């Protein structure tokens, strides 16, 4: 196939739009944290704030939800422990494992972030209209489901190839 016959997207690729929106949202969250007096918050911390819920979680589970390696999540967690945002406790169900939880300070920082996210959601609804914004959220949710199915299909077809004997 000649280079002239190869296809390119007709529009700016969706992956570029989503990546830009993600970076803009994450940057805005850090900017707002700093404006609220939480100067210790870094962009990398968003992977924890987005995956750690009030009851705590294992680092491996948080890494899977964030789509990053356990090593990367562990590095972010260690940084946040040093900043008194997180603490690690023994998992009562498995003495070898640790559960990551927020410190009191970490809870304050995370709740400030969640409140700001609620403000942003309201602003988006005002800007785009409630129905149009609901469509954006629905389409993105369906897109994620479709991409998850495509990934699962790719994994099952690559494992079906197996070894040749």
C-alpha cells in the first residue's frame, strides 16, 4: 500500500481531544489545590485522589483503577505519606498486605478537591446545558465500555494464538 493510500483521521483524533481535556482538568485541580493553600499537591497525586475512597484500598487495586503500574502507584503513595496526606495500615483480612487511607489532613485536601469537582460539573452543565452535558458523559462512558471490550477481545485473541507445538 502506498503512503498516499494510507488513511488518516478526518478530524483531530479523539485520543488527542480526550488527552488534552484530561490534562486540562488535572492541571486545574492542582491549580485549585494550590490556591486553597495545599501547595504540597502534585499532578501525580491525582492518580491517588481519583482512586482512593474513604474506607481505604490496597495500592495494587488503586494502580489497576488508575491504569498505572503498582510500582508507580507505590512511589506516589510513599510521596503522599511523607507529605502527611496518606497513611498505611495493616490489612485486617491479610496481615501481609497494607491498606492505604487518608490522614485527617489528606481528607481535608481530598474533600476540597471533590467540592471543586462538583463546582466544575455545575459549571459544565451551565455552559453546555444539562442535556448536552449528559450526552457527553453518556458517550464517554459508553466509549470506555467499548474500549474495554476491544481490549478484552485483543487479549483473548492473542492468548488464543498460544504456543506452537
